C-alpha cells in the first residue's frame, strides 16, 4: 500500500514540476493587439508569455477564468485556438553598457542594423521605485547647456523636470541639447583624468513619433558625437499600442541599471501624452475601468510609477542617479488639462514653453512665470548661482511691465530702465538649437550682464555681442574659464581675472 502512495506522490511532483516549467494555454479571443487566454493557471502578473511565431506578450489582467495579455509586434498571423505558454520570468529587457550607441525597440531588440546586442543582464520593465531611506537629496547639477534653464530653472541629478508646451514649440530640442551637452562634458571630464568625474549616460525614448523625426534626432546626436553615451528606445507611430505603452518602462529599466551600478543617467520620455493614449486604448480593450475625465486614476498611476523610479541614491546604495525629463504636449497651452496636471504634480518642476514667445522668435520659448524648479539653486554651482543674481525676478518683472507699457508712451525713468534691462536679458537668453553652452562660459556672460557691460550695447546687437564674448572667453579667456570650471565658485581672484578678460573684449567690441 505504501508503495502505491509513494508512486502517486512522485507522479504528482513530476506533474507539478512540468507545469512550473511550461504552463500551456490557448487563445480564445484576439483583437487590437490584446489576447484573451484560457488555461494559464500558473501565470504571474507581468510575466512574459510566448506566442507562436516568436512573439512575446505580457500578462496584464489575471481574471478568474482567463488571462488578458498584450502582444508586442505584428499580431496578424495569430488566431483563436493557437497555443501559448508561460516563460516563468517577468517581462524584462536587456541592460548594460553594451546598449550605448544603439537604437532598440520597446523589447530591447536592435533596430539599427548594427548586429546583435551582447547584453549580459536583463532588468524587469516594471519595478518598485526606491523608497525614502535609500534616497539622497538632489544637490549635483545636470548642465543642460541652455542658458535660461541653467540660470533660472536648474536641473539636478536625480530630479524629474517636466518639459511641457504645445506642438512644435521646441520641447524635443531642449532634450536633445541636454543630451549633446552631457556628451561634451563627458568627453572633457574623461579626458582630464579626474578620478572623481562622473559621466552622465543618456536614454532617449521616442514614443509615437514618425520614423523620419527619430532618424533626424539620431543624425543630430551622431553629428555631435553624442551617440556613444546614448541609448535610443523607439516605439514609432506605426507600432501597435502595446509597444508605445511599454517603451518608457523599458527605457526606465535601462536607466535603472546605471543608477543601481553607481553611475549617473539621464532619461528623456518623448512624449508621455502619446503613451497615455496608447495605454488608454489597451485598457479599454482589456475592459479595465478607464476612470472618468475629472479623476483619471489609471493614467496618474501609469505615469507616477514610471517617474518615481528616478532618484538619487545615497552612498550605502551605490550613489547612482537617474534624472528624468518627461515631455508632455498641451492643447492650446492648457496646462490645467488632466494629463498635464497629473504629471506636474508628480515631477519636481516644469519648463513651460509658450507658443506666443516661440512665434515672436524668442527661442527657447521658456515662460519665466510658469516654469519652476522645485530643487532650485541647490542644483547649481556656486559660480552660476552668484552670476545669475536676481535675473529671473528681473525678467518676470519685465514681462509684466511690457504688457502694461504697450498701452502708454509716458514712462518714468525707473520703468524705462527696467524695460531696457529686461529686453537685453530676453535677447541674451536667445540660443540656437544644438549649440549648448558650457557652464563656465555661461558664468562669464551672465557676470558681464550683471555688471552692466551690456547696458550701452543696442538691444538688436546683444545677440551678436554675446556670440563675440563667448568666442573671446573660449579662446583668449580660456585660462579664466578653466579656473571657473575647476573651482566652481567666483572667488576674488577669479572675479579679477574675469573682469580683465571681459574689459579686454569690451574694448575690441566697442571699436568694431
């Protein structure tokens, strides 16, 4: 009798082992990239599901008698009755230094024609964000190279700074400039042999964009020699909604590898408005409650669990960081719509781009009144903080005064002086695309403005004067620039050297 019981127990164990290795089910319904599957009794939430033809899916809905699963890739060959099986692992993507310089899809497969990836590690796309204890306050700058941002709305390592504005106002340009500037800083820092220098690696996630736009971005990064520090994750408009939904999470997993290995990374989500649309499509087909307009809890949770993964970790947890620049597109400048307000409440500040300013030729078209960094000057170097002074306040006052001044011609001397100074600051902050400025050059230019070296220059000549001063500082004033870069503070010695360099430039400029 005991022998029979032992035999039955062995049979049960072998069946359990087999079911753990391969839990098989079949498709009962398939539509819009979403399959309903019966028979996967051992499936886990977010587990990778293997479909015929080498397709991969992700289990999102675990219901009483069936599983709702999104499928990544072309589903046209799949049909009802097809067999599927579990893989026993959570949905993961390749991570590591091997991905730098590559263009991958939402699953981490290379799409740049440069051969296979040799990635040795995989990270799950959905991961719980670091808690309060492992985190550290943000106090190290991420230099964007864009003067109005670095001066007035500084971004720190581990921060989440939203870039928001209407269509075609220069949102992507700000992100690309930032990535290019990191590459330039990395080249300079690594060449200097400074052991304490920490490069920033970049991940650019393109969601729902035209392939031509993505190709243009790749070309701009290649021309600037920035691709060697960059990973591009693309889920173009032609991809199914599942790929567009998962791409930002795949990018976050790649960024988390850098953070958890004690490195610094920057991730751009371009843009989360399109991800929200893709997710809403999926959730409606999965028959998930979508949440009403006034309180869309599902989209809030979608973006919050993504953006909370950006952090700066303390020394006990590797001292790495992941900085996020999510992009949101508004309709007619309406930042009170539900997705913009959601992401504003999740992030640590926003850079708001105004269509009116863009059309006036003020580029980058940053609204000083609506843009804010909740990390503030703690993410600035001491030199830049001192050089900026009260420039943000002066610019905000100028915008307000300019609105009133257009209705009347009689202005008192104080108001006229404020308007003159403000109009010069506006001109000073104009900057062409794909041409970031180094921190030390920004300090030199801002210091010159604060100390009245631009006051006698006609407003229409300020941009030319800035270009001339930049060239002077980078060439003849390179010694003082090196001092600012090294000390990161305006000591009396540095100020004296900077003053003599700018006065030398001013004498030549006046004579031109």
